[in-house]
């Protein structure tokens, strides 16, 4: 049951039972009736709305009829059980100081002689006094507010730590790329040096081939132009035969020598090492001891 407080002109507090549907909408209205089937307190406007539905107009409404509403409105629980939505929390186990619906209480506290709450409250008026719990409730609310602030601070720290870790990961990536660049430059330098060495050898051979071509071409031209000078033809033939012999020897040497080519073999150790890694490092979750901020939650028995 929801009880509201409205100050009158003399600043004295006047308590009344609030309309449950209006309370759910954030409004405060004085209840005039209680629907036994709906388990709800209703103000005059909600009574009219309630009775406008054919399925609800046959419900039994009890309560104020012009007299004292505190006496005429029944005092019954309005909160439903979380485990059994169709049941009201209307039973109380005094031995274990717990409340529940009839199903929960009979299942877990059936041997404890539970009380029907409206009867228990009527026979024990002091049971509804909430003053004894106010201090514990205020402390619990304050602890929750402090905890909320600390959790927000923890989230802020977590975001900062994430950004810091992200920067560290990217920095490690840049360092790794620098190492890769250094290894790349070393390989390219070695490649260039070997290319220059082999290319120089090939170029030397090509120059020798060009010289042999020029010499043999010249000898051929000389032999063809000296048709009437038999002596010079003899000399040219002998010299040409010598040049041909030297050329064939050179060709044989070139053909026999292995051809040098360039190839690149990647370092399997580096690739295997990186392939077996799940990341550039590991992300650790550090445990920090929290300061205790909570007082003892209330153990007051109502």
C-alpha cells in the first residue's frame, strides 16, 4: 500500500492512501476504492475508467463511501511476487523474517506457521512503524550513491587505461615496423651489392664478346678485300684462324661456367615466430584492493 503525505494550510501532515495506477504515472491521487480482483487502490477518476471496461465492471470495489477512508479502505499488500506474477506478497514468516506470496511461503516456510499480512498488521500495529529502519536505509542509500560515484570513476579509469594500452600497442607496432624497415634495407643493400658484382662480370663478358665480334668481322672484311695479294691473304688467314681459336675457347669457357642469378629466400624463422604469436603483447587485468565504504546493512526486524 502506498501512503502519501500532503501538507495542509497549517503545515500539518495529512496521510492518505495513494491511487496505484496514478502512482505508476508519476501522479499523486487519493485512493477512494480498492479492487479486490485487481489488487489495486483506485482514485475516483481511475474507478470511472476501471468500470468503463466490460471485463472489469463486474469486479468488487470496496472502500470509502463518505466516511473515514482510513477505516473504510482495506489495508492489503499491492506488490506482486517476482516468481509468481499472479500472486500478491501477502504472507509473512516471523521465524525467518521474510515475506512472500502464498506459494513461496508454503513451499519454503510452510512449517513456520506463517502469518497472513493484513491480519498480522492488524494484530501488531507496531509492525508498520518504519522509523527504526530509516537510519539504516539512509546509510544504505548513501553507500549506494558513493558506490555509484566510485564505479563511474572506475569506468573513467578503465577508459583511460584502454587508451593508454592502445597507444602502447600502436607504439610497439611502429617499433616493429622500424625493425622491419631496417631488415628490408639490409636485404636491399645486399641485393644491390650482389647485383653490381654479377652485372660487372656479365658486362665484362659482353665487352669481350663485342671485341671478338669486331675482330672477326674485320678479319672477314680483310680476307674478302685482299683477293690479289696472296701474301697478305695468307697472313690474314692465319691471324683469323688464331682469332677464331681464341673465340671458340672463350665461348667454351662461357658456356661451361655456371650462370649466376639472383633469388630471395625469406626468413622462415621470422615468419614462423610472428605467425605463432597471438598479438604484439598480452593485456593484463590487474586487481586493486578497494577501500571499504559500506556500513552494515540493516538487520532490523519489523
